[in-house]
């Protein structure tokens, strides 16, 4: 029996993911601010636009640094059951993805540069289907390794039973 899509998966990303998402927000805000400064230096902008653009950058920074990381933490969920791996992502448009253990072909663990600073890793569970990849982002690195090892072992057992 597969997990019920109406049911919320049991686990959230690691708590450190909030900090990672906030750092990503800071980096994005800095890039956006640099673009606005470049525009204001290079182009003769009307006064109203020269005032509006920095205000918009500030609002974007407050949202991406102060609110979005906590909201993402609340809505991104994952779970591994005896039969499947499933995730739920998105706050406006929700995506619920399920991969049966019997369909797993590859399990990858990745650690980006910023993830490494926060002790995090992501698990990607791939199938032959282009629509069948489940990504579990921002787990504690040791948990990600255990989840990946467990899934790879279980998928191998299912394949051995089928032959």
C-alpha cells in the first residue's frame, strides 16, 4: 500500500536548512542590489524609479531572508516507508512526489558548497522515468548518508527478489 497523498510526510529538512535558505536569500539580495546600483550609475533614471528600485530590493531581501526560509521549512516534507519514498514541496502550488522502492534505480547524495558549511546534504532517488525523481533536500549529512544507504540496499533486495 502506498502512502496517502492527503497525509503529510513525517519529516522536515534539517533545522540548519533555514540558515542555508537565509544565506541564499542574502546572496540573491546582494546580486539584485548590485544590479540596481549598476543601473543607477549607468543610466539616467527618473527620480521616482531611482527611489523605487532600492525599496523593491529591500522588500525582496526582507521576504527572502526573513520569511521564506521559515515558510519553506514548514512546507517541505519527506518520508520513507516500507513501500515508497515521498516528498511534498511548495507553499502556493504543492507537489507531492512518490517513488516506489521497487522502481528505484539510483540513489545519490550531493553536498553543495553552501550545504557543506551547514553540515547538510541532499538525497536524489532516481528511476527510469523522467518524472520519477524524488529529491530530499537539506538533510543532516549523516542522516542523508543513512537514508541513501538504506534505500539502495532495499532497492537491491527488491530487484533480487524479482529475479
